[in-house]
């Protein structure tokens, strides 16, 4: 009988090629290797989580995957789910820490080079930024005890960077959300809900009023949405194997989405998750890799802190179907990419 590892290697040998600091990645055969050259000239960078030495760290790399740098370097702490500020200088992220023998997932803020690390909130996860960079919204853990599942949350909270004060969203029914987004106009949150009985949904991508009780099902099959910089489009994990793209209409009274097409389509056993728009909407970064046995017991590779052997960061052309390239190739659980805005020729 052929092993799962052998199947994965046979289908995608490029996933496990080593990548050293400063080394340019090698494109997988059959995709769009010419993209690496155009990405080499692209100014914006990418932060992502990876498990390379037995724990989770955050790395920053160029758009083509070159010059990966560990910005956390904490062998006794697992960092994950990084989100860069709209103007680029800061990153908020979650970290699994141990205290008195117990693990906890907490929310932090730091500069993009890893300096000035500050804790924002205990027992918090799934953060996102306001468009003006003045506030961070996040979800609180549903229980005081640690739980690795991403949807075990209750309530939306907003942290003001200037005052260091936190306020709660007025809708107290909010629970079991994950992958929180804040619309550019500040009027809506968009997130996935799972087992959200209090909101009346089993599983859906929802738009929730930022300061009221309005809730709309966007009727997109899948999870983990991300809003375009202008708020007019949405991408998400369309099933396990695709990145879907849809027009998004957010008005004062309603929220609707109309599916257009899949930007990326993979075949089993390869999965496609964690899509993120570049600051100018030109590219989409995403995670891609094989399904693994842990998914059978609830520890799916797409979940933060769940190992994902063979997973890599890729970048797709947002204007076309299935034009993409892998920018990491070592397969060391590379997940949750987020673009970092960089001022410059292409970052004005």
C-alpha cells in the first residue's frame, strides 16, 4: 500500500524543497513561474506563521518569497495569525503562552521588525484592524480554559490604540465567529460563524453591523473571508480546494455578495485556505497544502496552531483565474499570510 507521504510527494514534490534565507524560491511545474519575476519587483511584503523548528514563529519575507526573516524568535511561545496595520509599521497577532503549567492564547502588538512587543488582551484571538489603523477588533475566547479550535469565541471587542481602552460590540448574541474582518468604511464586520446558534446559523459567512444588531448571511459556501482594500470584493475559502471571489455590496441597510469565479482551484489532496488581498488589490496571497490525518479528529491543518506538513504560501493574480505561484517551498506548515504595506514605487 502506498503511504500518504508517498502520495503527497508524488503529487507535489516541490512542496518540500528547502529554502534558505535570501534564496529565491523555485516555482512548481505547470503553474506560473513568470510571476516570481514580477513579484520580485513588488514592494509589499508578507508576514506568515510557520513551524520550522518545533514551535510556531512569525516570519516576514519579500513578495517573491525571498529573504525570509524570523521576527519573533521565541522557542517557548507559539505565535500565529498575524495581521499588519493598514499603513504597515505594526503587526497584531496571537500567541499561545504557558503560565503555571496552563496554556493561554493572548493578543499582542509589535513593530513589523519584532520590536516593542506589547500584550493587548488575555484570552483573545482572530484580530483585525480598522482602516485608519487606530483600532484593533478581536474575539474573546468563549472559555477561560485553552481551546485550539478557532471558532470557540464569544463577542467582538474593539481596542483603541491611543487610549488603550477596550469596548464590547453592542450585540451580546455574537458567538462562535472566526476570521474577523472590518470593512474599510468602518460600518461592518465580516466573519465566519460555526455552530452559531445564538445568531441563528450553523455555518455561514456573515456581515454584522459594526455598532448595531444587523446580521446578514452573504450566502457564500465556505469560510475565512477577506475584504478587498476598497471593500467592494470579497475572497474566501470556497470549499477546501478553492479561493472564491465575489462582488460585495455593503450599504447602510443591507449586505449582499454575488459570486464571480474561483481565483484558484486545487484538486484533492491539496487544500487552499487563508486568502489575503494585497494592499493595492493586485494580488492574493494564500496557503496551500495536502489534507492530513489530523483533520479526521478535528485538528484541520487550516486551524491556527495545527501542524500542516507540506503547506506553503502562494500568490495569485487577482485579475485572472488560476494564475498563481508558490513563494515558499519547504512545506514547513507555512500558513496565514498577510500583506504588509511598504511605502515606495509600488506602495504609494
